[in-house]
C-alpha cells in the first residue's frame, strides 16, 4: 500500500493566494486599451479608487510592491542621499539593494524601540541629526516607514505614533515614503480607515497580491506631480504594460475584499495560541504574520515540511503567514499535525 502524501498547508506567504472564479471573471470581462500609448480604462479606474482609499491625490499601478517602492525611492533620492528605514525593512533586506543600486540612496537603520516595527520619535530625531550642515556634510533626505512591518511579525503602527514620526521627519525637511504593502491589514486590525495611516506622507505603496487573491499588482500613490514623474520611472524600469486592465480588474476585486482580512488575522491568533499551548514561543500577532522563535530554524522548517506544513525563515525565526486560502479548519489541522508529529 502506498501512503498518500498529506495535503500541503502553505503558510510561506500571503502572496500564494490565487484568483478565484469571481476574480477571473472580472479579469476576463475587463475593458482594456494600450496603457503606454493611451490610457487603459480599468487601470485608470483602479488608480482613482486606490488613491481615494489611500487618502492620496493620485496613484500609479505597478506590477509589484518592489517596483512601487523603487519608483518612490528613485523619485525622492539623489545619488548619495542618506535615507532612514526601520531594522529589517523590506526596502533594506528584501529588495536586493535596489534602494542603493538603482535609487542611489545610502541606507541607515532605525531600531524598533517604540515597539515592533517602529522607532520612537527621539530615536528618529537623533538619527536625523542637525538639519543644516556645511556643503561637505552628508544629506539625510528621506524616511521610509513600513506598516504593517513584515519582519517584525506583521506589526502595526497606530495613527498617533505615525503622526509623531511624521512630525519629526517633516520638521527636519525629510520626505516620507510609507511601504504599505499590507496597509490594508493594518487598517483592518486597528479598525481605522486606510487613509488614517497615510496622513502626511509624500508617497505610499500598497499591494493587492498579498492575501487578497490578486495574481499581480500594486500601486504607488502621491501627488499628481509625483505620479507624473513616477510614470516615466515605471516606463524606464520596464513596468509600462499595455492592456493591463485584465490585471487591474483583479486588483479592483481585491480592493473590495479588504475587510475579509479580519478572518486571516483571527486565524493567525488561533495559530499563535495553539503553538504557545504546544510550548512554542510565538508572539501574539497584530495581523496575519506569526513569528516563532525556535532553537534551530532550518531543522524546524524541515520537520514542518515532513508534516506537509510549509513556512519560511524570517528575522531568525520561523514565519507562518495566514491568508484567504487557509481556513480555520486548516489551522486546526496544522496544530493537530504538529501535536501528532511531536509525539511520533
Ligand atoms: C513590506 C513589503 N514591502 C514590499 C514587498 C514587495 O512586494 P512584491 O512581492 O509585490 O514585490 C513585500 C513583499 O512581501 C513586503 O512584505
């Protein structure tokens, strides 16, 4: 008798979610046009809707969050400018150094001394230093925030802390870019409108391909003048797509589903509680990312893999990400497999 492999439970990322029938139908029916030489009406509709939700004057569709961040940094930074970002930020650790290689910025790290994912205003002020300097002084011109903060376990920055950081940055004349790949998660978890988390920023990026089912698509939002420049940078990077409305249609469906994210947050809490009951050191998640401290990350990932549970390493821990393609039953199944596996 051959043993059937266990069905895989995929916690590697919320990017693994797939477009369902409703989304595929919307994609198939999308009105389209060449978005480089003309305007694709569905992309345009998405850009207007996303800008409104994000509380920004304008937005530009991009194929990925990485490109959205790179465009913002390229527009904000001159070569050799110093920019500040939180330890473990996606723009620092997960974008192949493009902030330096392509946007020309020199990164510096802010510690998370206010709580996971965020510095205190004092730490930020100290890192910025004095505004005026001689012509040979290094220039610090940009602050990059991340909400939710991936490497800090999907941690949220609430509006009042966001406002304090913005005040310090703006006082010192810095531009502010917010990596809001999962800003929808932060808004749902905090019970505030998305726009409450972007107050004062110059630009924000946001993704539809994380936990919402869209196969492709992000936006970068800012002023109309920023978007005009960003459109040229996107083209330079090869991100000017033609009949992209078929992709933007999926993003529009995703945008309508933001409130469903509460389910994956609930599942993440259930998972973390179950792992703690099992004796593992898991922090209670703010959103959909559970980080677990284990003595040996590679061997734990291998062991989980042998149980049909897929996860990834992040910040020296094991990272489980919940999403719309994993149900509450899947969480129970996961915890059951871990319990049984540990006894075997
Ligand atoms: C915080 C954050 N920013 C940006 C990105 C990049 O998005 P993409 O994978 O669409 O390039 C990710 C991806 O997971 C992310 O977690």
